[in-house]
C-alpha cells in the first residue's frame, strides 16, 4: 500500500501531503485511530484488525503522519523529508509539561499574546515541506520548523527559554479538552474523502461524527458536537463556518493544501509574514489580513478567498515563449 508519487504536489506542504496519504489509506479500507495522552496524541493505522503503522506527536495530524510513514504509505525520499518534520521526544515532552494531551492552539494563542504585548513579534514562513515560526519575546527569539504553523508556534514557544516558563505558569490550571477525553477513554477516528475530513468520537455517551476542512478542524467540530469544549469556542467556530466561502468552491483538497500553496508564494515574495492569534489565527499580508480556524494555513487560504488575489500573490508575468515571442 503506497501513495502514488504522481499524486503528490510538494507546494501543498506536509499537511496537504499528509491529508492525501490519509485519503489514500481510507480508500484502501484502513482505520485511522487516535487517542490523547499526556504529551500529545498516539495514532494507529489498522487494516482488517492488523496494525500497519503507529505514530505519536503533539497533535492528531502529525501523529497520523508518522503512522502513515510507519505503515509505508509514503516511502523513499519524500518519507525522509516528512520524518524531519516530526517532533522529537524531548520537545514533545516539554510541550506536554506546559499543556499536553494534543492541545496546541491554546499554547499558541497565549504565547502570541504574551509576545506581542512585550513588544515582540511572531512571524511565519514555509521551510521546505514544513512551516517555520519565529517568536520574539523579551529580546530573545526562538524559531522552530514543524508540520504546520500551529505546531511550529507551540513548539517555538515551548523551547523559548523564558516564554516557556511563563506559559507553564499561565496554563497550569487551564481547562484541557484533551485531558477530559483521555479521562473518558475516548477514541478519535478519522476518514478523509475527496479532501473532506470526517471525525468520529467513541465516547461514554455514544458515537458522534462531524466533518471539517482538515483533520484538526473535523476533530474540534466533533468534540463540540459531543459536548466537549467551551460555549465560546463553539460560538467562534460556528461564526467562522457560517461566513467561510470555501464550502461553495470546494476543489477536493483540504484547506491546509490551499493554504500551503499561498504561504509558499508569500514566502517567495516577503520572506516571512507577521502572524497573530486572537479569537482566530491571522496572517498579516501586504494585501490585508487572512483569518483562519486553528492555524495560519487556513488563514492563508482565507486570505486568498477574501482579499484581492492579484495583490496578495502578485503573479509573475507569463513566459514569453508561451506566446511565440522567441528568446
């Protein structure tokens, strides 16, 4: 069981490629199963009851990516490049000490708020197949390349010498939905079909299903439907979905694949762009602000949909030879 090379488009980045691999595994009849644990999420890919691959990382998507790599869904040089974006055990544990059980968005939101309040900044760019986020706080900068912007932001904050200490104090008593699911022994299962992620929670009160434009957002929507999470989160996510135009021009790829392509172009044009996380993650571009659901990839896709795409991406001139102009 191997993902055909011709289907892979590197411009979509690790998250886009991972969703493609998960869709391929789904089509082959595999089960994609995850559980929260103290330092993140553990994942398994099963086929007819047999475990083909296992993974563990700071949240669902990269844990599933490692399981795909372990199962041989992606092989060769591409597999090596993707493995470089998985989180080392020491960094996974450090983030888990701050705020574990697969919850990275809360860490990023608080870290971003503290950094900006101190006069620092947070910037994001593509780095190979991954994403690199730099966090400046109290005169010191921590940078981290990871699977996606949300992962990279949380890990950059967790490995910052002073910001990590402040985060551990701020989040020591914060509610944690991942911990609640762990205590309830909830299994979180996924399917990916035509670019749409479907999440199913096996909870003590029964099975709950929901869908979303990526694995993480499908999981959050399923959790909210099952009664996990806050009413404020439910309100914010519902408001976002109500106004998101992507559902009317779905092209069969996850929002992270679209966002990855946009961030690639922004990196070519700007080097990196400022990033903020308030009610929603935001990327600040010369054309305006894009707002996302859980990370800056969805914010980049949102920027493409809401802003002037020509001003955002500043297209290169077409090649002269394409019009018969000669050399």
